[in-house]
C-alpha cells in the first residue's frame, strides 16, 4: 500500500515526472599545479554563468550543464591525456582551456604534438587565454610595418560571414600575442622617433609559445621592417614546479634580464626592452629592473594594472608602457565585474585585474547557446560544434550579458544569434579567433605614487 501511494505521489510530482537529469558535461582544462596555476579564478566565472543560465530557463528537457575539471599541470602532453579521458569516460560536449602551449598541441599546431587533438576527438575546445600567433592571422598585424608574416594570404583573407562552418575545433576567445607584439613595436618605434635616437631593442620572454613567438614572429620583424635594430632575445622558464625551486627561479629570471640588456658590440646600449611574459612573472622582472644599473625603456603586454608590480620598483617604472585587454564598450562588463565580485566574494578591483575571467564566462554561455540551438536534449559534441559556428551571425538577434532567456526565445522562433560577450564582440575570424579590445597604458606619477594611466 505504501509503495503504491509513493508511486502515485511521484506521478503527481513535477520533479518525479521529469525523470533523471541528462548531464551535458563540459570539460574544464584548468592548470592547478605547474607554472601557470589558475585555482578557482576561472571556475568562479563558469559557475556564475551556470547560475545565469538557470535563471534564463535552463537547457532543453532534462538537460543540465555540469563541469568535469581536470588538472593540465600547464603541460601539453597532460592536456591531451585529460581531454582524451574526458571524451572517453565522460562523453563531454566541449572543453574550455586556458594555456597557449597546451592549446597549440590540442589544435595540432605545435611542432611536437603530444597526442590526440581536439579535431581527432571531434570535441570543440574554447581557449580563454590562448594568445599564440600560430592561431592568429599574423600577417594582418605586420602589414602596417611593411613586414610579412608566416600566414598565407588565403588563410587570413575571408572575414567572418556569419553562418559558415569553421575549419577547426579550437576557438580562441582572447586577442593573440600577435596583436600585442604589433602594438608594442609601434610604441617602441614611435618613442624612438620622438626622442630622435635609433631604436636598439632587445627582448626578455618566457620560454613558451606566447612569449617567444610574440617576439620572433611579430615584434622582431616589425622592428626590422622599420630599419631599427633588434639585437637579442633572452628567455626564462615559465616558473618553479615547487616552492623549493623559487630561489633558483628568481636567480634565473635576473640572469635572463641581465643577458637581455647587455650592450651590443656593434650598436652599443640597448635602449628598449620588450617583455614577453605573463603577469604573475612581471614582479620578478621589475625587481631585476629596479636592481639593475641599466634602465632601457620597458614595454609590457597585459600587465593587468598590477599594483604589486608598481610596489616592487617604486618609481623606477615611470614611463614604461604596454598594452592590456580592455573592457568592452557598454554597460555589461561593469555589471559583470560587480556580479562576479559578489559571487566569488572578492573586491571589484581584483576582478578588473584578473585576466580572462570574462572570457571564461563567455565560453560557458556560448557553449550553452550552442547546445540549446541544436534542438536536442542530449546532442553530440559534433552537433554542438556545428551550432557554435552560427552564434556570431551578423544578421542574428543580438544577445548580451544575462540574456539567456531572450536567446532561448529567439532560437525557439527559428532565429539565429549574434552573441556579444562581456569580453568583447566574439566574432570568429577564418582561424577561429576573435579580436579583443586592447588598451595602451603608461606608468605615470600621481603625486609621488606611480600609477597605470591609460594612453
């Protein structure tokens, strides 16, 4: 009798009638150990997106997005291993990654591929922090300097046309280091011209696809095309594998700095140094700069307006310049900062100084939209990839921050989507990359205190 009553109650209950949830699993390839640890930085963004998706009506039927997180150790071979594991064991619909080196391997672009790629696994991978020029149209950024890139004209010729199928499975959601290297070269050349002195440039870069290729593929050819002098590239490792290695790592960074700024036998003193490194390493580099007797003009990519960097060197960085990812125009990014800060229980400024948290949010929203647009409760990863290619239709309904409900209505009505993210306009080019806004800055004095001031 009790069992019969329970069955009747279950039939009457909406929750029971719906049956078990269908897991729409997205893999999160976020390094938790190694040289580029992200911790909960991006996971918070992903979970905030899930909350907004639920508020907007959620997925079809019993479908529910869940995350499967794997530690990539900032290692290409490990990234390939865990992506394969997620595909085979969890049947993921897509993955979100962050590291350039890992993603180059998973895209098949790395010379020494470490294993299966996203394409061979037929799984879309959205890279929120991937900045390697191999995934960008380098020649477009060099054209202004009269220099040539490594890309063929055909690979960069077709602009985004909306409803087309993209050639690869890897999507880059942040501006490439090609654009940053081009901007830094333009700054250094303009400053040298204003000073009336020949530019003698060197570089200090992290030994990764981001750091080295920013210099070799973009900054160096741009400088040489302008008849200036590029004398050397010195590199340092990504970082210590453990706390015990910290002292040796700091010494290695200082040695790399000294090598970069050493006088050139033919052209004399280096008067410009471009730093192709990650924000969390710039503290050590500015320590080396402050302690050095040689003070060439410094040019940084994406410092993120770090107060720690300024505190290290007091006033020695005044006049240094660089570029960072700018907040996209409009009210949504500001609202996102406030929402993220409240969700993660951190200060608003900490969110503004954290790179790619907005892109992590956009990655989840885009995948949710692609899954919903398939019209299936439990679509295949290949179906998700096909719909992902349609989300930036210039003639589609514009969908912005916290508008998942409006997106559902548009898709249900047979309309296409033009998703505009909090990280910028996510319009993929012919290499599956987006053009993010970049903001130039200079270190200036505010009274007696140094500060980052937008240019």
